[in-house]
C-alpha cells in the first residue's frame, strides 16, 4: 500500500491510499481545523483528529458525532494504536522513503505495510513529535482496515 499526495491548497491537503494500482480511499485533512474527510467506495465520512490529554500527547480520532473511535499514543519503547477495542503497534521507518508498519505481535508479521509518497512538510517524517498529518494518515489507514469493505478484501493486505 502507498499514501500519495493528490492535491494541496487553501490549507488542506488531499491524500489517496493505493494498493496494487487501485485507489482504496481518499483523505482530505486540514491542519488548521483538525477536520478530516474520508471517502471510500460510495461512503463519505467526517472525522476530527486532534491532540488530547493533559499533556496533549494522544492523537484522537472522533467521528462526526464526537464519539472517540481511536487514538495513537506512545510509551518509552513502543507506539500504539487503539481502534475498535483493538490494540495495535506501529513503527515508522526510513528517512528518504518512509514506511509505516502496523502489527499485532511482531513487525515481521505486519497487518499492513504502507509507503508514504507524500509532499514533505516541515516536521513530517521522521520527527520528535509526529505531525498531525502523519497521525491522520495512520488513523485513516487503521480505520479503513477495520471497515467492512476492507474486511471483505483482507487477503489483499496480508
């Protein structure tokens, strides 16, 4: 899989998730408003993706009704994604061609392996504090993996 920048303008960037030459979903994310729109198939959804917590150290994804769907957080050794009562791990590697690996038990057995072919912006990848854009791509990918459409096509992600 691969995230690519589709367009950019007016403080909003649009990204597309591709797998084997087929567009799986489109994400439009605004850093200013923390508002994300996701389109896949005939579905269109809206989300709020923003930092929350006492120290603003968790990136949280909420649906259009304000219900928390997932979050990204880290401890001193590992990075976590919590989505639909599932706890997953992730790692972002590679400076020149960043890759996102999502896994349950071991990075050697990933659930998803995704490249980032996106316009580099200050602080995007890698950074001490991962940008909201990177987290939005991560949360959108995980949300899609748990959607009914992706579950029907799950062998493609193995």
